[in-house]
C-alpha cells in the first residue's frame, strides 16, 4: 500500500483509541517502512515486508502498551499505527509474515490488492468511514460532557447545548456554535 493510505488507516484506528494520539498513530502507521530504511542505513540487511512487518511483533507491542506500561497512550498509539500498516499490507498480493519463525505469508481477503491500484484507496476509505462511524456513535467518545456517566473525550464534536446548560459557555457562544457539527 501507499503511505497516504497507511496514514489514513492509522489515523482512523488512532481516533478510536483517543483522538489526541492520532499524530502518534500516523507516525506508527509508516513505521514498518521507515524502520526498514533505518536498519539498511545502519548496515543491517532486511528485505521489504520482512522483520519489520511481522504481525506478532506489533500485536505484542499493543499488548505491552495496553496492559503493562504506557505514557499517555503514546506507545499504544504508535503500535496501533504499526499494526494497521501491517494489516493493510496483508491485503496485498505479497502479504506479510505472521510470525518470525514462519516463511508463509499472511493474507487477508485473499491478498488481491496491488499497490497503487484503486482497490487500496477503496479499502482505506471503507476503514476510515467505519472508524469514523464508530467514533461518532460511541457513547463515551461523542459527548464532551462533565458528568461521570459519559467521560470520553472527543474534541471535534461538542455538545454545545449541554455546555450552555452546564454554564461552561455563555449564550452568545452557544448561538454562534449551535449549528456547527465539526
């Protein structure tokens, strides 16, 4: 897949976790390729979609950062982005390695996509729409409220009426923003 599609998919998955980590997820969504490049510069020979694209490595990183240690979800966002890159590459004909000990390639949906063709843009668009729908309708992320029952954070979708009713904004600000959805 091309980097712009990796970025779209990584940002979409990052938004599900927390919109604040989208930049870190975007960085992670290109990481398997630029880590390859850095390893080659240092003198370590790696093949494309090799050791940096192992699915189990990225799943282990997600497990580590979500269960053991993380600072403001930075590690989780980066590893989610990297995992999204590897999963997106699994849609392609070349596939990705699932584990470091196997020579078999991992493919999703038969690995029918070719890099640069319209299909990869369609897949990236579908994933982005599904993730945006998830974020929009998620009960804990859509409401930007101050009560305990919905404590999620969604900086792009404000409930201006609720902010006005709770006294956070005044009438002029509510009138100015009440019809803005983004």
